[in-house]
C-alpha cells in the first residue's frame, strides 16, 4: 500500500486492514465516516510517534492516498515538477501542464509555521497559476489565503476533503468515471 516504510503509515494501514467497519463504509462510499473512524481511533497514538506537524502530515498523505485510490480519483503523489516537490496532484502532472483549471494541487506542509506554509504556497503558485486550485492540509487552525482543511481531533474539516475533490473533478471534467456523484 505504501512505497516507503514509515511507522505512522504502517500503523494507519494496520488499523484499516483490521477494521471491521471500514470495508462496509468504503463500499457505501462514506469517506467522511472512514476519516472520522481513523481520526477517533488513531490520531492520539500517531501524534505520539513523531513531532505533531510531521505526524499529521504523514497521516494526511497516507489517508488521502488510500481514499483517492478507493474513490477511483486519479492522482499522483510525491512528484517533482520543475524542481518543486508536489505532495498530491489531481489528476496528474500532464493535466497540470496542459490545463491548470482542471488540476488540483494539494499541499501538506507538515508545519504550523505560517512563513513555511506561505513560502510553500508561493512556490506552488509558480507552477499552478489557478490560485484557487491550491489546497492546503493543516495540523493547526491557521488563517491562510488558500482553501484549507484542518486535520485534527476537534474541528476536523479534513473529513470532507474527498467529497470536495470529487466535486472538483466532476465539475472540471477530469473524472473519466464519475464514480462519486455529488
């Protein structure tokens, strides 16, 4: 499931593989409830495994990779484009190069430092000129100028990210399958 070993990813995927409820929620496409389940049952342990921002970033990356795959939403993760590392690109680099209106870049800064986050956003704006198509996943509720999702135990807006990504792909026409009807 993951290409490099990481104790946090291993923990998440072990939890998912041994869950009795997640397969049913997945078959019903209840991605928000899957995220809630994993956050409720894994978040506290995961943030003990590494520095909080880093741990939440690994959790977000692993969860998104798993959920995007299961939602049949085309994506690429951890790719370099024009010497800039991209956390997640939807649908792919080729579309980002051809039609930025149909491309979504998701940034997982693994930091709560506003300067670090803003520097990363500025870097991403060099390759994704559709500024509203840069979304950020945060571990702390920090006001930024981009659409952001908070991944935390309380006030967890991250739970709706798959639906919003699916809506984006359906509206922008990048989803070939339209599996998730919004």
